[in-house]
C-alpha cells in the first residue's frame, strides 16, 4: 500500500466528484419540469467543476504516488475494493472532464428539444462514470465504470442523434463492448496471478512471463485501441460523431477517446512492459498510419462533423505515437496533447453544433461564407482551427512539438514519417476555415444568420482561455504530470533492461 | 412446519379446484389465485428455517431446499401478478390453468427437497405433466394451432428425456442396490473409471438438462416458448430453472475430480449451449423465441459455475440463476403487458416503446442490458464471478469461449433495446397503463437487479451458506 497517499485535508473529495452527479441524476428522475432539468444539470455540473479545483491546488507534484486516495472494501469474497486515487497521469483528464461537462449542458440548452430531462440524466450519469474511470484503482471498479458508461452514451446517440443514429449507436456500442470482452479475461488472469487481488498498483511492475505479457498486451490493445480509436479500428468514430448531438460529440471527442490512451499509460505499459517493448514498433507504425489516414480522409470531407472526426483520428495517432516512443518528452507531450485535443476538438464540435443549430445542415457547402454575418463566431472558430493544427502560441503546438521531439529522439524515420501528418492537418483545417469564413462566388444566402448569443459566447470562452494558457505557458500543466511520467519511464526501463541486454547479447 | 409450503400449495390447488367447479368469474379467480400465491410465498417464508428428513429419508428439508422453495414461490408470485390478466388463455379455463400452475410448482418444490431417485422422478414428472397441459391451453384465437405443436413437442421431448433418466436410474440402482442418493454417491465416488457409472450418471443428468434447456436437450425451447401463451412462457422460462439448477447442484456436486470424462462432457455441453443459444438468437424476430435461445446460452453459463466443483462455484451458479430469473421476469413482465390480446410480441412491435410506456421500456432495457452482462446489473456480476471461478480452476479455453459468447450476445439484446428506444412508434397504439401492482412489481424487479449487481457480497455469502448444508 506504499503507492497510496491519503490527503487528510480532503478525505472524500474524489467520491464527492463521482457521487454528486450521480445523485443529481437520480433526483432528476423524479422531477417533471424541463427548464428546471436544464438549470439543475448546469448547477450540478458547475458545482462538480468547482469542487474539483482543490485537486489541482492541493496536488503534490513531488510524488508519483496516488493521491486523495479512498479505500473501502466492496466485495470481500473476491477481494474487490472501492479504491480511487489520482496521479499525474489522470489529474489533467479529470479536470478536463469536470470542465467540459457544464459547457456541454450549456451547448445543449436549445439544441435538445425533446425529452430534455432524460438527456440531462444521461449527461450526469456519464460524468459520474467518466470521472470514475479515471480515478479507479481497482480493476473491477474500472471495468464496471468503463462498460456502464456505454449505456448513457448509447442513449445519447440513439435517442437524440441524427438521421442514421441507430446505425451509429449500435456500431459504437458493439465495437467498444466487443473490444473489452478480452480485457475482462485479462483482468481475471491478473487477479489469479496476483494473489487474488484486483488492486491495480499491485499488478504493475510484476515479472509475468513474456508469453503471458504478449497475450495481456493484445487484450489491452484490442480494448484500448478501439476506444482511442487507432487505425484500423476507427470506423465507429466518424459514424458516432456525425450522428451524436453536439454534447455527445464533445464528450466523445474530449473524454471518451482519452480513455483509450489513458488505458495504455495506466495498464499496458506498467503491467506488460516487456510486451510493450516488443510490440511498440507495430503500434508506432499504426499511429503513423492513423495520422496519415485521418489527415487524407479529413481533406476530402464535405460534412464538417466528419471532417473533425477524421481529424480526431489523426490527432489521436499523434498521442499514441507520443506514448509508445516511451521517452519523457514523448509521453509528457502525449498527455498534454490529450488535454489539448479535448479542448480544441471539443470546441470545434461546439462550433459546428452552433452552425448546425442555425442552418440545420452539417454540409460544408451550406455553411460557406458565414464569416460576413457571424464575425464573433468565425473568430472563435479560427482560433480553434489554428490550435487544432498546432499553430505556435496555441496549445496544439506545444503538445505536437513535444511529441515530434520525442519521436526524433526515438527514431528519425518515424519522425520524418509523421511530419506530413502535421502539414495535412493545416491543409484540411485551413480549407474548412476558408470555406466557412469566405466561401466562393456561389455562397448560399447567409444574411439571415444571427451571430452567437451570450450563452454561446460563454460556452466557448473557457475553451479559448485554455487554448492560449496552455499555448503560452504550459509549464504548470507539465509540472503536474512530470514526476508520474518520470517514474513510469524509470520503472519501464528498469523492467525492460534485462530483455534489452539479452537481445544485444544475441545480436553481437 | 417442514412440509408447510407443499401443504399450502396442495390446499391452494384444492381451493382453485373448487372455484373451477362453479361458474367462472375471471376477476374473482384472479384475485383468489394471487391471494393464494401470496399465501404460498408466506408459507415458504414461515418454514424458512425448518430442517429435517421426511418420508423415511426420501425428503430432505434443509436451508438449501428452503431457500430454493422461497425463490420458487417468489418467482411464481411475480408471474401470477404480472400475468394476472391471462390474456392468452380463454376465460372459461382460468381456474383450471391456475390449478395446473400450482400443481407444477408443487412438483418443483418437492423436487428441490428430494434426495431419493423415486421421489426425484415423481416430483419431476408432476411438475412436467402440469406444464404439458398448460402449454396447449392457449386460446386459439388466430386458428394457427401453434400451441398444439408446442405442446406435443414439449411432451415428446420431455418423455424422451425422462426415458433417458429412468434408464440411467435403473443402472444406478443396479450398480449400487439403493435408490438413496447419499448411498449411491458414496459408491460412485470411487468408481468413475467404470463406464457404466459414467453413462448412468449422464443419463440421469439428461433429465435435468432437459428442464434447464442445456445442449443437446434444448430442442423444445424455441417452439414451446413461441407456442405457449406469454404467461405460460414466463413461467416455463423462470420457475422450473430454479428447481432444475437446485437439483443439478445436488447431483453434480457429488462427482469427484476423478470423473474427468464426465467433466469434459459437461464442459462441452456448457460451451455448446452458449454458442448454439447465442448464434441462433441473433436472427430471431419473435421476442419470446429470442429469450428462449438466450436462455439456452445462460444455462450454459450456470453449468460453467457448477463445473468448478467448489462451494464458491455452486454459490455463484445459484447467484447467477437467481439473477437470471429476475432479469427474465422483468423482460416477460413487459412482454405480457405489451401484448394486447395475448398474441406473441415481435421485436418490431416494441418500436418506440419509450414513448408509449416509459416504465415498460425502462424495465425492458434494464432487463436486457442485465442479460447481456453489462454492469452495474446482476448479469454482469454473475458472469464475472462465474468466469473468475472457472479461470481459477484453469479452464482458460472455456473462459475465453464464454467471453466471446458475451460479445455475440450483446448484439441481439441491443437490437431490442434499439427498437424500444431509438425507433418511432409509427402508428402503434399506446400501451394501456399497467395497474399499480404491476408497476410496483416492475420497480421491485429493477431494484433487485441493481442491488444484486452492486452489492453481491451478501447474496453470495448467503448462497454459500445454503450450499454448505448439502455438502
């Protein structure tokens, strides 16, 4: 238990964060008033966001242990515990989640017109489950939340989604659930080989046999790669993104995708270091394939949401690239890029949603030339688009730069291979920007379009704030994650050193 | 006290028989039946802690049997309440229907306590024969005679399985010279190398496999589920499974590790049931048929728990079958209420159910998600514990195959949820709002499914205590 740190000042802060939205959702079930449901959901999510601030202020950046830990025995006969805690790898994702949720409620204010109450219940349950996934230190708790989250997300897409919502929601559900089935077997195997314990820190850095590690890694990989999604498991993502309501797309892009990469960092590397080393080249090249594939496909899209969705595939390719080069800069850049992608892509989806609310079309050609009539909107959009392809001074640049620097350190070939991806990102983003702001001679009549209202500006401003904060002064964010990453990599290197030595011995 | 639930059931049967003699009053019959059901449930609770042996040792009353009797009575009460309108049964024969229902339950309760071959056989037949009659009692409004086909199929398959069982029992008696289960088991425990012992045991198990619908004794399931009225199917799909599992645990728990041949055969049956059930369920259009195939797959999971030959494994199997009954009751509650005149419910008939009847849609969704094994419901915990137990015993391959099956199963459960939540009702009529007592039952089932899923500890401990009494 030496990996755990209980913070006496805030003994139950994490549980509060999980159970507050959950309780809010349960209470909301008994209310039959739609406008109350909106304010209630906004209030609960805002309160959660405020309550999560002490996590950062009281976070100890000098230790890689899990902090704010709470531990209660849950199912004794199987030794399952309710144990939650956070470290440098999860803290940014938790803050991102609590930040995004109130903004999602705001974004759905006039977008959702039917069954508002049920929608808000789904959002609140999602928040509880997502926070729980990032905090869980017991594998069964993690798995339960990981799977349970699918139900409200399925409902979000399936009930409030677009015309092909049924296809999209079913595909999303089947892909993710099928992927995690083998994860369950892996969890049980680990439990049996770890003295019957599901406690995640105890499973890390053990000497499992090489064969077992390979199988475990493959089980992890299938579950997490589908969630990220990595090429070639990405096909559910465009469908789900396109059909989901704005809030659903934002949650999907900002938080759900991060669970895959979080899974790699939390489970794949510490539990199966040797297999990670053996299989990392394959994962790296898949990441490159994802970057290129996402970029080229985004370039050809007419549907704005699809464009952003494919750009997500590319961006997440950068994240997995950063993780699997396995050096300090790469991994730190990857974690920062997870945050960046959450902010930027979330904001872009919000922007697209705002156009959609006005024109009721996601087609690029229906939205051309709105710049003249929506100056505030295109200002926001331009900043987010620039940040998305990594324009210096904005958040995307910092993350991408670190990842590419880390990749250079790892292998020149890989780094050169990923550079065209960065160029492609600029190409498709600028193409979209050009069309939306100016368009051409055949623009549809957009003079009736109203610019953003106060609510929409309030929704987008926090995103812009973080775009520049991370872009201009990323150090506070990196400080939070630094020690945890360093510890992760040190352990990784010490556990793979013998294997490396053997290989070198054989080669020479 | 030891025999109170059975006596109450007998009495209930007699009262209903009296009712059937007079002019049929549907309302009155229904109220009497539900009242009697509640009384029987009360009786099982009263005799909950009873212990002892009756009828010269042929009838064992212990915690294990009493727990199962309570569950059987509870599930029966549930079926009585939500199937109270008996839409699929002609008004004239409601009393007779209830009479056979009670007789069948009597057989099942006796089965749970039987520890001797003849009494096992008698009670199994009592429970089966009553159901053979209940199946064709469906009102033939559509003139399709589907219920007759189902009845005949059920009967013929049942008789065949019983034949196997009797044949096996005769071997058992011939090999050991006794019909007492305890004596038989002591003699068997050292003789697993002998093929006669293995074959006789497998033949006897066939009878229970038939009740529980395990491959290769599952052929009756889809047609009977489809052909019987919704209420009858709800009964067949839940209550007999409890009793069959109870006796299966009693029998298999006595096979020692030496019986490797029989273990392999059982394991094959478990995996084959899962694959057969899940793959066939994928293409069904009738909700009851689909649930029938899914039932075959779930029976495979139950067998997986029993095959660990550990007390925890039996307790897990018990937990799983209880959970299964709860989830199935939830689904059938919806089917019985959605069906307007007692006709079968197609998956398409559920379109837009969330607009027509939100509570029913929610109940169905929770029931199906739970059956699919998605947390935080009881189905997930059950599967999880079964897989953990099986992997502890080193059945890696079986566990992987079972996990693959979970993935297959999700598709067909999800497609029903999809229809209820994501399709429009088009011009389908609203569901008549179910009565208060039905709504209360559905909320109670939902609560039970969630509570058992979130804090399984108490239930598994309890099941272990119960199982320990028969070891």
